């Protein structure tokens, strides 16, 4: 007989599976149904525990893009077109959530002279010159890195794409953990911060996925470099956020994921240089 907790059946892994579903709902446009016994799926996410499943969420979000990358390569589209379609598939899956954060951060940090003005610009839904340039460069770097990996490693590029998606989402927790919310009444303040257990689980899952990538064509040095560069990129942007706005916002977290993803892919390219 199931033990009841708060009126819900208690079964092994229930909380982790609910957090995974919450991650997918919050970070993507994928249709995720309500799970058996799950509380209201449309409630505000609780980021004290939810981030522990980010690596697995990143893996799931990147799978359609990896399949598109493989399909484009298989039918002879060539590395560039296959990589472009794969990035487009990832944008569709995520609703360009992190790209929006990158553009807002670029506009705010680049165009504001004061902390208050930077936050005001970041809140503005319109995109400016800095944001537009940041998006173009980010897309070009991701497409270029994937095309190069496809050309040099073949189908191992799929593993690189998936691993970068997982690692970058763990790295993007850096500003949430290290900085206070820049807006006391903002979304980042409302959803909370990861507790130690959640952070440890996210890091452990990310490391497990990195180790699992080794038999799938990625060199150990390349995987280690991906972890290092993704972490450093996130820390640099976290430091910049502290200097520019004195804290973090949802946009900063999204921008961290983008720079960490790009850094991870470039690290792998550097490791498999021909």
C-alpha cells in the first residue's frame, strides 16, 4: 500500500520526475502532460529543488536538434546546413528563451550608464543594436562550431551538441547561486535559489553525462575542456553582472546558458582540431 504524503501517492523518484517535468515546462515549449499525482503543473516553479534535473532536461531538449543534425548530415546537406537546421530545431524547442536573455543583457550592459538604467533597458521587450549583434554572433558561433565538429568528428558531433546543452544549463546556475536578485520583486527573487542538495545533484548528473559521452566518440581532453570553459564563461558573466547591476536576473541566467553553451562547443572544437 502506498504511503500518502499530502494526499499524493508516494513512489520512488516522484519528486525528481516532477522536477524534470517542471524544468521542461519552464525552459521549453514542449507539451509536458501532468504526471500522476503531480500538483498543479502551472504553478510557479520552485528553484530550491527543480534545478537538480537541469542536465537531464538539457539532454531531452537537445535530442530533437541532434536528430535533425544527424538527418541533415545523412541526406547530404553538408555540415553548415545541417548545423543551421539543428540550431533552428533547438530554438523551436526552447522558444528562444535563453537567446532572449542574452539579447536583453547585451542591450542593458552595453547601453546603460547606470545600474538603474541597465535594469530598465533589460526589462524593455524591444531589441537594440547590442542585443541584435549578440544574437547574430551567438548563432554564428554555435552553427560554426557544430558544422566544424560534424566535419571533423562525424556523428560524434551529436554527442557534443547534447553534452553542451546539459553542461551549459548547470553552468547557468552560477549567477543564481553566487549573486542576490538584482530586482527584489523580480521573477528570479520569486522562484528562490537552489539548495545545496539540488546543486550537488545537478553537478553530479552533469558529470555523469560527461563520462557517458566518452564511449560515444568524444575525447577525454575535449570533455574536460568543455566542462572547464563552460564553467569559466558562466563565472565571467556572473562577475560582469555583479559589476553592472549588482545581482542576477532571469535574463542574466539565460545569457549565462548561452555563453556557456558556446564556450563548451568551442572547447570541443579546439580539442579535436585537425
